[in-house]
C-alpha cells in the first residue's frame, strides 16, 4: 500500500486519484472518438494519466520511473483501467454511446482536469526537490523545479495528442501551459525560500488557485496567446481562392 510522510501527502494523493479519473476519462473518450480498439483505448488512457510522471522521472534521471514500482502509481493505474473499460463499454453499445458523446465536455470533467493538472505540477516539484543537487545556484534550482513541475502536469496530455496525430493542445488553445508555469513558479519560490513547513499547504492552495482559476477564466473568456495572425489569415484566403 502507498506510504505517506505527512497529511499533505495524503491530501495530494486523494486529489491525484480524482485527477486520475478525469485524465482517464478524457484519454479514453479521445481514443474512442479516434476509433481505437480496446487495447488502443487502454494505452492512450494510461498515457494521458502517467505520461507527465514518466517524462518527469526521465528528466530528473531518478532511477526506474515511479510508474513501474510505486504502489501509488499502481493503484492509480488500476483506477485508470477501470475508468477506461467503463467508457469503452458505454461506447460499444449504440444505446449508451450517446451518453459518452453528451458527457465528453461536462464542466465537472474540465474542473477535475484543471485541478489534476495543478496537483501534478505540485507533485512534480515535490519529487524533483529530492533529486536536485544542493550546490546549484538559486536561478538554476528555480528553472529546474518549474520545468519539472510543468512537465509533470501537462506531459500526459502532450503524449496523448502526439499519439493521435494532433498538435498538443498545450501549444495552441485556451491559455493552457501559462497558468501551469505561473502556479508552479509560485510554489517553487516558496520551496526555495521556506523556513518552515507550516506554510506548505497554504502555498499549495495558492498555486492550485492560480492554475485552476486561470484555466477556468481562459475557457470562459476564450483567452489564447497570440498566434501569427497575418500568416494564418493569408493561408485562409489562399484556401478560399483554391475552392
């Protein structure tokens, strides 16, 4: 069974399970809509859930990745596979397939996804701190921890999108990665300057509030970072002329 060193670890693990349910749902439905078979749906589901953690462990070079031996990840894998099978069974029957399509963009799924991304970002920082060389300067530590945290949060979605042949959503839509960077950086600044662990839960909540809050605002108000608008307009005009 998983072992925890503090109540904070327990709380984060509970939220990670909720995030796992959300990521497994989005991964399974995405694979189903791409007409993947049951094995493909299962693999894409696990990629969506664990891709970020795998990238983090490879990035920090901390031995065998956690997903292959850590009881916490084994439990989340079991949850992910159960969710995957649940959605596949619903989608298999034409009578219940409408339920899958109707619920693929439900707000509660999006909210859990946003919370899950935030929790995984924080989890990535807490894991990377242990492996971080003590003799690095403060800037190097901040960059290292922030990148590791963000990779943990968004890596699964990136892997999933690449496997289905799409540009990862984090690079093109709804202010996705920016909240992760800002929220993770807030927690990293605390970690690097903390004199007491008593404020840990406070800064975790602040970081989560920034990530989740900005993600919700970005979706509600349709915020996007600037793109090459002139070039995009030119391409659209050329496509219209060709038609």
